[in-house]
């Protein structure tokens, strides 16, 4: 059985109604508050497993508090050619290049309606149903309409909408993480979400929450841009992160050379690093969800210590099977008991400790004072530079004028003195009136041989204002010395 066939089989079993269920109660130490609602544990399932919302009931039944279906595209599409899903067993990892295979929005919408008819929102207050929105491969890379249509289609039937701009398997998709495109995308997404009709009937929120999912491969400057856009847009949270296109040197499996997104333990340090960077750039009030290579309770706790409100798993679930949610929750409970704290205490403490701090009034005053002093110093330095530049220009002009005086003079046939073909009156004139290079005849220009072998063309110059005086003086003096062939 190929890895992709095994994946499809698992989804079918979990969607059949015959899958095992976890009937154990989650320990209170695992509880967490998210956007004002209580969840029994912080363990969620990332998008990519149940692409077409076929197994929602079974996935909640084995113990996940957050189930994220998709990615869903507006139109059906087959995804990338097979093979496109690879196990890396020696690394406990996966590489996939699925490319958003999707049966399309209409099929997923019908599955959501069927689930909600059986389990209305009021019956599951401690569960979050999220829909991960993607875009069709046939859509232009900079087109955001697929996401907007997704918000309109699935907003009324989901707790959370996840804007996925970070899959490496759709050409151009990650370009939407660039600041300009991300600003436009999130502004339109929030505007569309806000325009939806308010819901009642037991929904946790009147309108769905909007969460952004980013890649682990962004550098610090790119994460800074993401943070600024998130703060300005009104997005409700961020998932860090998707799969990576990096290939750590530690990989030993035969399939490690395959193209696509890498997930599993090799992703963990990359995801955690990106998470910590983004956490430091966003205030604690914006929840962050850790995702990427989480395999054990200790892994999950490390994200909480960095300020994660929730975590999501994927690859470890694929390897360990339906018992994985209970195993990781038991491991996490053991870690919490040993430390004498709850998940929420650690998570909130991490967010407060590492999250961006608001600027205090006294700090803001100090910043303004320091910036004001720096500005005044810059102005003073600029004035000095301008004075020195003015002195240099004056000195250069003076040297040029003095250098032209002792030149050998010739007289033209009319008896007037000439210095290299330029009259004294012209040189004198340049220091007392707006600089003009007068033609030597009534013609519009005259070619004069200043030294017998250097032709100089003097073009008529229209009257100029005082700002042109220095330029004209330099041009006149240069002509007088024979250094310039054409003026």
C-alpha cells in the first residue's frame, strides 16, 4: 500500500462511524481559554489530513479539540501528479507535494452541513471546527478572490477560517506572504468576514475568527513584516507553521531528496524558531498556535513555554495512529504535574514574558526626546556640510577666474583683446550680471578656434535667473582655458 493510499484509507475509516473513540476525560490541567471559550485540551489537528471534511466526527471522537479540514479550493482540482506523498521512516518524517487536491467547495460545504445537522454548534462548546482555505492552481498568483470566495462560502459554517498562504506546493502561493500582497489579502478577508450576517443558534462567535498560517522559512525581516500586517489588519491569530522546503543535514531516509514540504521532527526546531521570533513581535493579546514536528508532550510544552495558546499535530498522528491524541495528552499531563503548573499558566506566562510589550508613557517620552535630539544633531551636521560645500564651490570658482587672467592675449582684427577666443567683456560680465555666453556674431552660434586646433562652439543662452550664475561662470572659465571643447 502506498503512503497516499494508506492516508486515504485512514480518512475513510475515521469517517465511517466505526472508528475507535477516546472516552477518557481530559485532565483539568490541560484546559485552555481561547477567544473567551474553554477547550478541554490544547491539542489540535492541522489541515492536510482530512482535505474534504469527510471525517470530522471521527477526528473529534479520538480526542482532538481543534479539527481543521482542507485546504479547500473553490473549484475541484486533482493536485500534483503522483507520487506526491513520501514516508521518511528513519526520520519519522513526511514529504508531500500534494498541491491542494480538493473536491471543491461545494462537496466540502455539503459535508459540513451534514456534520452540523448531527452536531449543532451548541452541542460541542469545547470543540473548534476550522476550515483551511487554499486557492486553485489555475488562479493567477496575485489573485486573492479564491480566499474571499472561501470566506463567503464557509464563514457561516465554521468557527475559524484559516488563510493558508504558506504551502510550498502551489506555485506563487508563498508570494502572498510578502507585505504588500498580505496587506491587501488580509484587509479584504477581514472586510468580507465583517460583512457576513451574525450567527446565533449556539455558535461560539457571531462571526468566524480569522487565522493566518505562515511558513517556517521566513527570515526575521519577513516575520517583522508579517507581524506589522497582522497587528494592523485585525486578524485573530496566527499558526506557526506550515511545512518547510529546507532539508536539514540530519535526514537519512532514502526519500529525503524528494521535492515538497517536509514535516515531522526535522521541522520542529525550524518551526519553534519562527514561532519565538513572531511571538516577540506580537502582543500577548494575539494568540499564536504552534505547529510543526510536535511529537511528544515535552514538544508541546516547549511551545507553551514560548507563548503558544494551542498546538497542532499532523505527522506524528500519521505514524502513531488513532491512539496518538490520548498519548500526547497523557505525556503533557505528566509534564505539567511534574512542574506543578497548568497548561494555561505556562502558556500565558510565556506570552507575557516573550510577547511584544506596549510602550509605557514614560518610555515613549524618552524615545521622543532621544529622537528629537538625534534629529537636531542631524540638522546641525547638515548645516556644516552645506557651509563647507559653499566654501568649496566659491574657492573653485575663484581659482578658475584667477587662472584665466595671465593667459596670453590676442587681438582680433577689430583691435579688441581676446583670451583664447573669449572677450574680456564676456568674462567680466559673468561676475556682475546673470551669466550669459553671448554669440560673437548675429548668427545663433559661432565656431571659434581658441588655440588654432581646439574648436569651441558657443551656443546662444537664454537669460537665466540667479540660480544659474555659478554654472555659467564655470562654463565661461572652462572655455577660457581651453579645457572644454563644446559648451
